[in-house]
C-alpha cells in the first residue's frame, strides 16, 4: 500500500489527476481488504490467546481501522484534484504507517509465540483467503467484529466488486512498474523491528 501511495504522490506532482484517482482506488482497495481481513482473522486470535492484553490491543487496532475507514469513505465524495482530497490521503497514510508499525513491532511478535509456528502459518493462509472475499471499499458503519462483520462483508463485497468494474485502476504496465520499484525499497517496519530487538 505504501508503494501505491508513492505512485499517487508522483502522479500528483505531474498534475496527472486520472492517474492520482487510479492509484487511490488501488490503495483503497488494498487497505479495505487488509483491514477487514485483520478484523476477521488476526484480532480474534489476539483476543483468544493474549487475554486482556490481546483484547486491548485488538480494540485499539479496530479503533484505528475505524478512523481510516471513515477517511476512505469520505474520499469517495471528493474530487481527486482538490486540496482536501490530498490532505485526507496524507492524514490516512500517516495513521496507517503508525498503525502498521505497531502491529508489526508489538502485536504480531506477541501473538506468534502464543499460537505457535503452525497456527501462525495457518492464520496467514486464512488471512490471504479472507482478503479475497471481503469488501473492497470502506464501510465505516459496518460492524468490525465477527460474526456480524463477516455477514455484512459477504453482503457488501459483491456490490463493491460491481462498483470496481466501473472504476479506474492502474494499468497492468503501471502495476508492473510499481512492483519492480518495490523490489528495491523497504516499506515495512524492518528498521523498527530491529531497533526493538525483534
């Protein structure tokens, strides 16, 4: 998602509003799926295996997701060429950087030893599969805990996918270029994990 944000910023610097819109659509698509996948797969594991601490971490993460979902939902009503659109994207990405670093540096290193290597691999596979079935747009009024989130997600996902058919996404060439660029860059929390001793 960080690479999509970088591509959006480059398009904005060039004044290419259609490209900005394509990259933000791709960014939103990725964030929405990722957030709901975590809420359905990862956070229940944290609550189950980390007790009170897991419930607090999951509630905190859900709150941060809710803020991001509100922003992404609002983006859909704004013009990609507006200053408010850009400001909201930058605010959202700043929040996501903090949120993702917290999960990678604090949450997952607590969870993985508590559930073991096999369960961790199974959770990763479940997360990957779940992302294929969930909504591709932000739905801030939807529940954010299973089972209701799962049910609402199954109802919203087909509607989102129809909307996606009529939306502009990056071309195959643009996506290929972004993937090639990503090979030489580190957008994850590796430096933060190293500093934290994980």
